[in-house]
C-alpha cells in the first residue's frame, strides 16, 4: 500500500439507520412517526424499508433530516431447494436509493414478485440484486445469520454493496443478529463488500441499537450514497471512531474510550489491544499489518459489549510472499474429500445428547484443558503452572504441551488434579496474498486428554510424537484431512478424549472442520488466541457441525503460554467424585458448561418439556436452536436476569449462552429434545 490511506473522506459526520419498518408492512408506527422518532434521537437520516414494497417519503425530509426512499424485498426457497448443503431459507435484500436521477428509478409503492421468476434459488436472488442495481439503489444483504446461511452460501452472488453485520432486532429478540463470520468469508474469497449495522426496527423498543456513521460532504442522497459506496463510513452499536488510516505499514485507529480494540486480519492473524486496567480507557491503537494480508478491519469494543466496526482496509500488495510453509501446497487436493454434508458423523458424546439434566451429576469442578509449559512453548514450568491455577480456584488442569505427552501425578494434590494430555498438529499451505482455496494456509491443532486409566494404553510421561514431515510423494498418496484423522485415531487408540482446537485461529473455513469421526469436543473460545490475535471465538464452526449431524460438545480454554493468557476460559464439570476418571467421564458425556466469567447453576429439560437455565446475575440469557438457527433472548431491563426458559418442539436441539455485564460469556452444551 503506497502512501497514506484514509477511508473517511467527507466534510461532516452523519448518523443514520438503513433498515426500519412502518405500519405499511409489519412495523408498529406510521412512516411520519418513524421519521419523527429518529429525528428526535439525533439521527440525520433514516431509510424506511418496508417488506416487499418500495417507499418514497421524501416529503418527511427537511433541511436537517433526510428520509431516504427504500424497501426490503425477499426471495424464499421453494420446496425441494433447501438441502443440508444449502439450507438458506430466504434472502432479504434492502434497496436504498442512491441515484434520484436514475431513469429507472423506482416509484413509490413499487413491488416485486419473485414467485413469478424462473430459475434456481440463487438465480432468482441474483435477478433481484440486479434489479436493485439497475434501478439506482444501493443493494444490501439483510441478516444472513438469521436467514440460516452458511459462511459460503452467498459466494456465487454479485452486486451487493454491503451486508448487515449487526441486525438489532434479530440480536435483541433472538440473539442471532451478528454476521461478522459471513462478512469475513466473503472478504477472504476476494469479495469487496462493506458491513453495516442496522436496527431493522419494528416496535420502537428495537430502535437505536445499530447504525452507521457516514463521512459525507453534505446531507443529500447522492452524497450519502457515494460515501457508502466508497466505504467512507463505519458501523456501531455505541462507540465512535474518530480516525482511521493506514500508513507506513501500520493501521491506526482512534475512538471514544473502549476496553479493547481488535484488528482482524486475513489470511494472516490479527492483534488485540486491551486497556491496562480493564476499563473503558483505551482511545487509540495501531497494528503493523502483514504485507501478504488480504485485508484488515478494526473493532472498538466497550466493556458493556457495544462495538464499532470499521470497514476493511484492503492490503493491495499482491506478490508479497511469506516464508515457505512446511507443506508448500495442500496435500493432494483431489483427496481432500469432505463427507457428504448432513450425514451422521460418529462422535464420543453423540449418545448423550438427549440427557435432560447434564449439570446434576455431582459437585461442580472448574478446570482448564489446554495449557503449555516450558516443555514446549510455554513460559512457566509445570510446577509453577499448577501453582498458578491452584491458587486461582481451579480444581483441575490438563497440561497439553506440543507433541510431548504429560502423564504424571507429581503435581496432584488432595484438592487439585492434573489430567494427562498433549496437543498435536499438522498444517500446510501459504499465507500469500494470492493463495487460492487449493493453496491457502490452514492447520489442525488437536488435543488429547486421557480418559482411559485402566487398559494400559496411555502414553508414558515424556512421550514425543514426531510430526509427519512432508515429502513429494504425499502429493499423490495422502491429504491433510487424512493426516488430521490419523492424529485423532492415534490419540483415541491411546485412551484419550480428542478435541479440535481454535478453528478460527487456525484459518479454517466451516467446511474444514466438519466430518472427523471420533472427536469429543471443539474449542469455541480460546483465550490465548483472542487476547493475542483477536481470533479466539469459533462458535459458528460449532454451530455448523451441529447443523450437519456432527454432535460434539463445546469448550472454552486458555491455551496458556504464560501468566497473561491464564484464567480466561474454562469448563465447569459436574462429576460424582473428584477423580481423574470421573472428570474425564463427565467430559465425555457433556456434563459440563464452558465460561469466560458467568456462573451457570443448572440447565435442564423439565417434566413439562421446557428447557430451563439458572445462573448468577447476568445481562442476558440467549437460547439457541442450531438445527433451525432460531433463538430466544431474555435481557436485563434494569434488573439482572438469573433464570430463563424456552419451550422447544420435539426434535429441536437447544443450548444457551449467558452474558454478564462486563460482556463475558458462558455456554451450555446442547440438549436434544426427543
């Protein structure tokens, strides 16, 4: 990138919402009332985007407030078009007027009837997108997460200006309003698409929760549209970005006081900057970007969980090369066969998903199941690491050094146990800017935690696993998936529970993590990855597996390498006794929850078929149904929430997410309702 790049190019800042409804469709208020409410809330513009009808309420504008003509149109999948490989049920697409002088400009009350269109589902969606562009509109993809899209569902489509990365109504009522992973997948595939936060307001209570701040020259439709087209804006649910620029190989951001700033970078890994005291005292940060990266975007996050998202800065330096990886290309791409999406994948815990009381199997014990010592790349020796966890209220720890098995009782105490374990890995590919899907870098890191203490199969303390070394013959004889499966089988053959680690940090796509028999769990939070590289959350990978009949448990871990990464992610196991065998058995059966802070007391299916949860005082409880990608949220309205319930249908899978007032999270494992 030559010279300085500053995305914000306008003379003034304008606050606006691009998605809200009136009583012309399913909103509560008349368009004039909607406009008045947003104006009184200090917005500069609003788009009233009713379902399946275009609305031009320019008469409600004045010199200080703009009502932009808009509509929300949808294309639904027909019978037989939804499959496990393509489960998207609908596309909702916003049209936001960009060119008032277009000869094809849509008139007030214009409608679209996609049911009359021929072609496949995606062909019908593309026709709608094309119509929006041909009629002088910005075209924005609405709430891809709640539309049940996979991260790659929209790759064949073209012509979108942006997609919604935060939909306040879906988030507020259902807990499924965030879609950053869809955005990143499109960006990683080379799509240049912006992200917007919106309200999708219907009732008033869901207003003012997501908006964009546009840097434009004036309050007019052409000026705002040009700013949006060129990415001269950011999205937010609260924090404000004052400045953002790239210069001399660095990206710098300044903002209103936040608790942390995340630099999300692909294909390289990003960076997290946190305030020194854990409060909203951080107002600027910078990161040296990798010349081989495709893009970097920034998130400024306040302690209460509100976020401002920059648009991506594209690192346009093709040809930049990273040092060659161990495996120059993916091993024999022709053999990288992913199992048929939707077929049942055998897992350790699959027989226990229908249990009704997973957290009522004994006392609760807190533990970390991913930590490193000086035996590999950790900063503490085993004695100091165990002391650190013991003094911080942990009951057990699994030491999982890279390629070196730990199996010792030397650090066990009456009130503290060390579970034998190891972390093995295999990887290949390139971080090069121009790497395609066949040559991109990705990796599998896999933990083994001893569960079989009786058969004599356990590896001895100090056993060193030799990572397979690439040779040219591999290009015709094996695949990376086969090498990963060999690791899983090796660990299982030696009596271990096997966990897939940090898929987000590993650069995986959803399809990369699906289809491995023999796993017991997946890390959905890795604290070390999050605080170092801003890529520790992997919930959407887990959801993808559950949606496709791969029944794993989910875990939060530290991946400790030093004091800085300890104490940020753990599991709480419900076991009948305090022994290694009992803890491992509880883990195998899903008798635990995961957390970065909140305490869950119980999660169960009662005799009336209602799923219930109790917890320490929290900001919200969100129930999530992965099979249908539906949700139900209970949120604090002045009084902390301590319990919640959801009534599922038979055959639904239900899990829960608890968020406290400092935005820390706890997750239950799922219950499958028979």
